[in-house]
C-alpha cells in the first residue's frame, strides 16, 4: 500500500498480472497503466476543485472573525463590529442560495491509499490477519489490515452554518451592550466549533470505469484483442474492489457486472455487436459506483 497526499503525483505501475505473456502486448500494457494513472489523477483534481470556491469564502469569513476577537482583546470595539459585519457579509451569498449547505467547508485533506496487488494477494493477507489474531498478535494484524485499502479519502472540515452566523450576531449584540467578556467567549467558541466528515472513494471502481470506457473505444475501432485486454483488467479491478470489501446498496452487483463483461468478451470475439452491452455495463457500473460513494 502507498499513502500519498494530494500534492504528490502517483508514480508506479498500478496492475500486474500474467495476461501479458508475449512481447507484442507491451504497448497495450503501458496504455492500461496510463489509463489507471489518469483515472486516479483526475479523481483527485476534480475533488479538489469542487471545494476551492466555498473554502475561500469560509476562510475569509473566519479571518474576519479572528480579527474581531483580536480587536476585542485590544479594546477596539468599533473595529470588532466592522470585522464581524465583514465576516457575516462573506456568508450572505452562501446563506441566500436556494440549497444552502448546512456545513460550510473551510479545509479539506485528500489522501490516496493505493493497494498494489490482486484478489489472490488480498485473500492471502486476510488469512494472515486471521492467523495473527488467532495468536493474539493484534497489533501486527492491525498493521497488515490497514494495508488492505485502495481509496481516495476526502476529509472535509466545515463550519456549521446552523450556529456560526448566529454566534457572530450574538457577539455583535454583546459588543453593543458592552458585555465584552461574553462577546469574546462567543467568538472563541465559534472559532473552535467544526464538523469533520470523510468520504471514501474506492480506486478500483474508478479504474474499472475508465478501463471499460477504453475497451468501448477500441471495440468500436475493431481492435478486438486490445479491447479484450482492457476488459480483463476491468474485471480484475472489480475483483479487487469486492475482496477489499467496498460494498454498495445499488440493485446491481459485482456478479451482474462480471456477467456482462463475460458476455461482452464473447460478443467481441464473435460478431462484435457489443455496443448495447457496453452501454448496459457502463450504466450499471455508474449506478453501483455512485451508491458506494454516497454511502
């Protein structure tokens, strides 16, 4: 397993199986690796970008709140009022939005933990974990179990919008009433009350999605052998996701997606009338993946 922060690019081969036994498949192997690397990179970038704007507004609001507290500690009452007004002003656009969030992001931490291995290697590690637990070697088991992850973890630290704006208004009221100690206390609490949530995005499902998309393109260009290789890798990634325990409440299952891949492989090897099956597979995988993420 490798753990990588957002600012660090992945630099390794993502897959290793015996499917590429001959030299003529080396270019395809490289392309599969590049497809997976791109899937991981794009997922990180998209997650980061979607948070940027709200985080900027929230951090600015927090800075004004911090300034207001500084002003109160230096008996600068008018400046404190002005900075509280500015802090509230930064929240107005978000609060007035039709679907205003209950939690306003102020920071996020994105990490990638990637498992390099196969379904078989995961199963072996799980047996090793069971053996270690059986022999009361709990800490060794925990360390090994922690390697069995392949995911992007997005941890978002947020201000609770239900309480934060009201706290600023209450602090402003206390300043107006010359109850400075109460105003300070309210601002201190507002600046220390955060909510933290983590979303887990399984990497094998992202890889499988992109691999199937590439197989679709190759099949349409009558590059049958290459398309079959991509489908083989997609199937392997589904196996990895399932064995690592990434489950979904979708009506579709790993079994149904494997069955569609097998059907696709037969179609590609035969008459190559696979377009409809490709679309069904992509739709089912999309629904399955979204349900995993929502959980």
